[in-house]
């Protein structure tokens, strides 16, 4: 059987493959970016769905406009920190669809996407399907290093798009400083490149002040903002969105029409109904309290059980932190040892386009219970200590 050349670029997601293993009840999983299921508003959703079926059943089950349900798009405009009209919002099937559309719109085979190093595995996989090449920009505790970005921009005439996650970055949990954000927009303007600002975690800040979005600094309409309800509400509904300038949003709408015509009509109404008739902000605050406690527990357990020579990030929100081991340790090989102890994480090499950095891994703290977090880190610490002795 002959396949398109692009199929050679598409690999199974390491995270999705790991999640198959972690369905076993004995596994303590820090692998997936899964929200805590006990925080889903199940009872409210039962009432909401019945209400919608009684009052809007025919329209909720019918085809709807590609752009999405207008009242939900209006509600989204009120959530963001930049000027946006309902006409600048497209509802997508999760923000993952927005990533796929971005590469489809901007990338020809051989073009270069500039991204953080490391970066979100799901985005890298989506972009690789369009036969993109990558240039990775080094990062530190304040995010993407602007001097490195400027150098790469000068050296890369085939650059066509910049992809970034400025708030509680996946996988590191880091957040960009305001100074870096401003300089970033200056460079994007200078080199005339579209920017994909992926922001699934920004609302989940546990401490400190939320910095302005990149989009809020955008004066030339080049920033495409991707948002989602997957981390603040219910991921199974698969409701995300794209916000962009008139010219750009029309490109996304055209691509959406060719992909799946529209996003789930009922799910859009369900989210809008919850936002309208329940305390959505209070729901997010509850999520933040739980995740903050779990983050703190994980950090405390890491300090207690991980050996010297292991470093980690300190996320002020979001779902992840990043652990770095001595360079001689391969965390993919180590992950098999961890699975023998019924603990799972995602090896760090998955988050680099070329996969060549092997001594780090990502931990998720949102999904496991308090007790499992402590026990899982204790087991993982023992595995790391054993590897560092070898």
C-alpha cells in the first residue's frame, strides 16, 4: 500500500501511548495533562442538557454555522484581555484543531516553524504532518530568550510561523515575563511573521498577577490566540476557539469548512448555558485551589524524595512541572523502570522536534489524588536514586 509522503512524518503520540498503559488502576500516572474528573460539574450538566433539549432541542441537534454559536462567542470575548468582536472568534473542536489549522494555513513543505525549546508535543506532531522543519529557541525561567530568537530569525529566511505558550508552558510550567512579551512582539513585527499564542492554562494561576497576553500587545493583527475550555471545564466536550484579525479569522473559517463544517452544536450550547446560569468563575477558583494544593504536595515530595543533582521548575499555575536529571541519565529508559514500580511520566525527549535531549521529564499534578501524588513521587525518587548510583 502506498501512502502520502507526509505519513512518514507522523508518529504515534508518546503521551497517548503512555495513557493506554495508565488505564490500569494500579498505575500512578503523572503522564497525561488530564484535569481532575471529580471537579467536572456532572450534576449541573445533566440539568443543562435536559433544559437545552426541552427548549432548543431541534436547533441544538441541527447543523449550525461554521463560526460557532454566537452567544458562546460573545461570552469568550468577555473573558480575554484584548479587544475582540464576535466576528473575530471561531469555535474549534478543541484547541488542537486550531494548531492543525495553523500549520495548514501557513506552512508549505520545508518551511520553518520557530518554537520554544522544549515545546508542546501535540503541537509538534500536528505541525509535522505538514512537513515543517523546526528551529528551537532556548528558554529559561522567564520564557523564550529573546537574543536567541533574534539570532534565529536573522539566520532563518524560511521561517513562516512562530508557535509559543507564554503562560504555564507545556511542558515546563514556565511563564514569560512582561519584558520578554513586549520584545517578542517587536521581533515578530520586524520579521513579519504570524504568531500562534497557545493559551490553554492562563486562567489557572495559583499565585501572583496574570501577565497580559501576547495578543494584547499586538498592534498589527499578526497574533492568533488559541483558547480552550478543556482545562477550565470539561475536556470531553472538545470546545476550543481561535481569535484573530478579520483577515486571518476568515482563513481559519475556510479551513474549518473543509475539515468538519462545524463544531458540536450541543456542546457549545451546554458550555454557554453553564457560563450564563452557574458560577463559572467560582468553578475555576475551585479548580485552582485543588491544583495548587496538589502542586504544593508534589513539590514538597520532590524536595523530600528526589536526590541531589535533580532540578525542577516552579510553576505558578497550570498543570505541569519539568524535572531535569544529570545528563548521563536517559529518562525514556528510566520510564520503563518507573513503570515497573507502577509510576508513569512523559520522557522529555518527546518535547523536542529532534528528540535529542534525553535527561528530563514532565510531571502532571492535576489528575492524581493527594495520596497518590506523594506515594508516586516517593517511588519515582527511589527509581532515580538507583539510576544515579549506576
